[in-house]
């Protein structure tokens, strides 16, 4: 069985129940559908959103906690759910348990392709950057020293897993994408467990998002590589806002209101970074029962950029990397973006439109 087929089978097992229950239809999203003016009664009484208790999801953390999204929704109730991994959020979106979600690019691409391009759309960006290769400085001093070592990623086929596999290939090394065995041992480890795995010596480093990278640095690890250095302009998508196609078809006004709230949250983060950092950490405490150390948040925050632009060209590149690694059949991504609502919001604020890199709805 080819690696891509084995990965496809594994992903199908994760999503089978949710995806088989989905019947979204095949009609194209109409971004020109009439929406109600801001402040008017919206077309549904409740909208359900999902996100992670993670600093890369600070747009959602701050937007929810500070009431910025609810303000745009008016009388429509905002209900929230938190997830520990992108595939679970995509399953909830596909099954109709939630309507929108902040997720990483790989789960969005996997969900879009598994649903045959009929189940979801990316409607806005949220964050860029915040991913690092951190290593044990006693064992790894240079890039060449990574060969033969054990490097953790959060999950098979997730955004950081794909990035590490691609980087390994650029070094001329070889790794089986599914087993993780090869010139480097890729160890799939839940990010909550990665600090313990590093402390025990069961991994020699990790390619992980913030705040896990900074938590490892606090334990004595060193940053060997910031992934932003590998991307033109130093920016690449780490978090998107995704909506189910059905909900977008039925409630475009509500989707646009959530997007306005997301844009407002990013603007507040930019205008009040210290207050936003504290708010995001307080949201993490409320959701997980434990706040992050202030210095970890400060270090992690400095490597993140919160942006409404989904950086579509970088998502296309990430999908190519997954295909080259054998984790994804060559995907057809045309239609994964519907940036019409976002660009209307930006136009209202006299801001230029963002580009879908040719991957928007036909």
C-alpha cells in the first residue's frame, strides 16, 4: 500500500463517522448573496464556533473573551467549543456540531479534500508564524546534528508534521511519512505531552507551535530554526477561520458578522498588544485551568503575527509539501476560499482586498 493510501486510510478512520453523516450538497457558495446591514436582526438565533486554547488561536480567544465577536452578532447567541486538534474540529464542522472554526491549514485542506470540495470554505485568516524547531543543545548544535535524532511533531499529517517532513527532504534525508522512521525519527506526540517527553529524554527536540516551543525553551531547549525563515517575507498561515458550506449558504449574514468580530479582534490585538496578551492567557486559564507563565507568553507572542489575510499562497505551498511527502493525494483546492465576505468587511474599513491565490470559489 502506498504511503498516501495508508495515511488516507488512517485519516478516514478518524473522520469516518462525521464525514459519512455529512450531506452538504454540491452547490457553489454565492458570495454575492444579500446580507443584512450591521445591527439588524440576523438570520439565526445562534452560531456555534470552535477554536483551541492555544496562543495561535488568540484571535478567537480574545474575540470571545472580550465580547468583540458577540458585539457584531447582536442578538444572535455565540456558543463556543474548544478542541485539542484540528481533525476533531473539522469532524465537528462536518457533522454540524459547530458552524465555524479556527483551525490550521492542514486540517482545513484534509477536510476540504475528504468532503470532495463540498463541505467547507476558508473565509478569513487569523495568525501567521509561531512555529519553531527547538532542540536539546547538548545533543544538537547544528542542522547536521538533527540527522539520527528523535524530533517530535504534534500529530501525523498535521501542519507542523508536514513542515518537518518537507524540511527533512530539503536536507537530502529520507523518512517514511507514516511510520516516521528514517534518517530522522519523527515522533508524533500530543503537544500537551511534549514538554514531558523532552524532559525525560525520549525526544531530542520538537517542531512545534507556540506556546509549546517557548515552554521547551524554558526547560533549557534552544531554538535551532524559526519556520518563518523558510517562507518569503517571513509569513505563512498557521490559523484560518473556516465555515461549513451549508452554514455559509444558509446564513451568510451571520458568517459576515463573525468575520467582522474576527477582524475587530485582530485590530484590538494590534492596538493593545500587552492587554491582548494578558487577555489571551486569561482565556487559556479559564479554558484549561492553568495560565501560561508570563515570560512564555511574552516570548511566544513576539513570534506571532495576527492577520486577517489567510495567506492563501502559503496554504497552497503547504498542500504541495504534503503531497510531495506522500501524505496527501494531489489535491484540487480551487474553491477552498470564499473571501467575498472578508473583502466586504475590509472595504467598509477602507482596507484593500486580500488575495485567494487563484483558490477561490469559481
